[in-house]
C-alpha cells in the first residue's frame, strides 16, 4: 500500500492540483490541515468532498508546523498499514507516472529504502494540465534532494525516526542529513537510497511561499541555521537513538 501525505496551511487555491496529481497514483492521500484560516480550510474540505474516495482529511490542532503535520499524516498512514509513503507540499504537484517509476525501482531492488528524483519548476497558478504539456521545456529545480519527489519505505521511519518538530523550517534538510541522502551528510551510506534521473514532481514558485517569507526574516533564518547546526552536532555526538528522535 502506498500513501501520500499532504500538509496544508492556507494553500487552498493550489491544493486540488496537488491532490489530482497524485490521487490516482497511490492508495491513500492524507491531507493534514495545519490550522488554516476558515476560507482555506473550507477550500480543503471542498477538495476532500470531491475526492473523498481516495482522500483522508485530518485537522492538526494548534498550527504546530510542517514537521508536526507530516508526523500526524505519517501516523495515519501507519494506521492504514501503508508500506510506502511520500510527502507532497500542498502547492506542488506530482508528474504523471512518477510513483510507478519509483515502485518499479523498489521492486527490482528490495533493499533500497528511499527513492527520489528531479523536480521541474513551475510558476504562479500553472495548472496540472499546463505543467504536463510544458514538461520538456521546464527548468530543473536546483536542489540536492527535492523533497516533493522522495518516496520512503515505512521501515525508514520506524528505525530512524520521524520529522524533527523543533524545526519550523528546513525539516527536509534535517531528514536528508540524518538518513545520509544529502551529499554533505556525515551519515552517507546509512540508508540504501537511489536518485532517479527522472522528473517526478513539479515545484511551484509563487509569492505566498512560506519558506520565502521566513528566509526574508533575518532572525528566523539565523534561528533555523542554529537549530540545524546544533541538531547535526547532537546526532554526530549521540548517534540516531530513540532518545533524540521522536518515534511513532
């Protein structure tokens, strides 16, 4: 069973595109609303009503951040006995056939725990149909690991822990460093992984992006870098244990 977790915070205008791009590729789509305002929560519920056959809607009380929303969705995926899980931001979309490409690799390489690929950049209100039609002309998103493309065997989280909730930004980098996916990680080789040279997702750039607003705030950026640095030092010093990583 394959599940996709979509954390949602005030991205109602983009959410249906995200859900549509993935709902026919996986068994369950789990939308976790992280305390959106009333208008965006209503938009999310409308998407849930439209796609209720494949979509589970969860409300994360208290606006606790991306990592907490992802962990909540991960708990729901475990409850539904998911074997594989991917995490898609509500403003991004998956490329058609992307999940099959990843599953083909997993089936051919049963020891591989994580598979990811490239993301293509789209801008503003580009629809799924427009993105698919322009696929060959789009720019690759320059990131060491594109988080919206990463699929995990569930055993990764059972062994190496969930999303680090002390970080309100940069949670993807912390996970990639911890699992050894990032080229600069001191834990390279810890988890068997594979980067496919295939476009697997559309990464949307737009003015409302949360991480753009946070990066523009010097205090927020400085705090995030400090937490990331301290976290990496902790993992190097202690190793990855049940005491320093929240396990479900």
